[in-house]
């Protein structure tokens, strides 16, 4: 650290004697310098934890090389192939048995006919050499036919009925990063705010199914609407009966999960402080007394809920809601330390059950690994602002299979992409100022991708849903 000079502290923004951090080049006062050093120390511990975790994985793979997923695939191929061979062999056995039986039956019929003729000839005394030669020839033919066995044989076919497999070593290639057209298509809303079926009023969370049907938490209309692909208006599938706390009403819903396994929808009914499930217009309260904002479900069907008042994220096992759940992020009071959150909103859970939290009032996105006591900043965390290393009240967060983090940077009216470990993000959508033009956003909230990689953005203050078509993969 350099000598102290009286300048503005990066943390408290007060004029004071400050010290420059040689790593980030920011200046801190004597009060906040130890906090900064403590944060660096915590980051070092995170790196050490990651190193140890990776080391354990290497050791596990050394010890359990037989449990490699490819070995499992080979075992499965072997099992299926053997079953195919067994089934094929059994089919041919049955064919041979059936053909042999038919062959013997035919021989037996001819033999019986010959026997009848012999018996008839024995009864008659008037027979001669011609009759005897005929019988002799018939018996010879039947004998030759029997000696020749059946009229079937086995023929080898060079065409395989078992799929051959081979092992291919893939070379590492640099991943391609997707890009999108900068002028969007308005797919829902865009007709001013209102409660008509072709209008939205501050859309928040969104969900898109495989048929590209869009489900929207139409927040200020207190309803959930579904827009079929290429339709000009939506249909109300939950709420829409005015603001209230009846079972058929919603109160500023913020997020929705469509559970395609049991054909239900789960709604963060924010101002009613409850998670409700709708199945065929029947409602059930799953969790109550919670300031729920964001929802997520992992591959093991655990439900995650962000509590914007308690500054925490909890997890429940699906179907078991008669408990308080388990805290998986935050829960240490409001603050900006690595074990704290400040108004968490949207959440995302990856394949490893790591939880990504949009920490709105800390202007950052946090990643909490499964079982971790503290989180890690993976986007923002450098104060509120519009620089590429900053966020301003972030909302929806999505992580793709490459670990790239997509954030609805709400008050900067843009969508940004961060790669974990990088000091700054990049603008992928918007960033052209607040507005309602096709290349502009106004307070983006919800994000979602369809199966083709097109990006959908809930353009909150423009009361519309924008589709940005993918241009490269």
C-alpha cells in the first residue's frame, strides 16, 4: 500500500486520508481499508476451497476410474447388444423348430400314404413287377428326402444389426459465444399498459416452454397470462380477479414456474407473502408468511425461494412444505459482506445446486455453492454504476452450460453477460439508453431463452416482451 493522501474513499465516498490498493488501484480510508483486505482474504480462501475441491475430484476420478460415465455407456451397450443377440438367436431357434416339424410332418404324410398302398396291395393277390417297382421307387424317394434333412440352412449376413461403437477423443476448441440481433421483435404487449388481453402492465418474471408458449407474471394486473406462440393476445391462467388475498386472486405476483411434470404452475404471490400452486384452476398455498420474490427449481425437484425482507434464500423439497426450509444463501442480516444479501430478487440454480442470487441493492450477483457459508461475487460488486464492471439494481440472472452469467441490468437498461472470474461484463442487448425503440429497453426484469437460443426480455416499463433473435452459435 502507498502513503496516505486526503482523497475520496471508494467505499464511504468521504474525503479522508486514504491508501491505494496496488491490486485494484482504488483508494480506501483507514476504516474501510481493513474491510477491503478482509474481503481479499475471503476471496483467497474461496480460491483455496476451489483448489481443494478440484483436488478431491481428481483423486476420486483416479480411484473410481471404473465408474466413468463412458464405462457406464459401454456396459449399457454391451447389455443391449447381448439382449439383441439372445433375442435374435431365440427367434431363429423357433424358426428352425417350426420348419423341422413341418418337414417331418410332410415326410410322415407321404410315408402313411405309402403304407396304405402296401396294405392294399397285400390284400390283393393280383400284383406284378410294375406295382413292386412303384412301391420300391416311392420308398426310395421318401428315404432320400428324409436323409437330405430339411430344406433350410444358415447363411451369414455381413450387415450388422448391432450398432458398433468407437472411442473418439475430442480436441479442445475455443467456445463460441452467442450473439443476438440488436433490434427486437415485440412478441407480447407493446400496446400501452392496461388489462386487456393484448396488453401488459409491468411484466416481471417469464417462462417459455418447448412449444415457445410464454407465461408472464403480469405484476400490476395481478395475474398470470399465457401467450401461445404467434398469438396476438394472451389468456389469463391465474388471478385476474383484481388485487386481493382470496385463493382466486393475486397481489403483485413477481415470478412463475411451470412444472411440466405435474402440469401445474407455482407463483410467487409477493404482496400476499405466499407461494401458491394452481392446477386446473384449483389453488393451494404451498408456503406462507414469506416475502417471496424469485423462484427456482433444480433437477432434483427442490424448490428455492428468495425472501426480499429477510435477505435470504431458502430451499424446500417438493411436496414437503410443513417446515421452514433450509437457508442456502444469506440469512445473516442485511448487508454487503460475502455472507450477506441486501434485497435478493431473482435466483438461478445450476447443475451442481450452486445458487446464483441477484443481490439488488448491493448491485451485484452472488454465487453460493451447495453447503457454503459465504458467497462469491460473480458480477458487479463495484458499486452502482454503468461501467462494464458495475451493475445497477440487477434482476433476472441465468447461467448457461458454459458457466456464462446473463443479467438483466435493470437501471442501466441493458442485458449483460459475465464470465465467472472476469473483472467486467459485456453488453449483449440494449445499453442504448432508456427508451422504447426496438434496440432499447426500459427497466428490463425477466429473462428467458427458448430452445433455439433466442433471448426474451420482460421490458418492464415499456409493458412489453421483447424477443432478440440469435444470429450466431
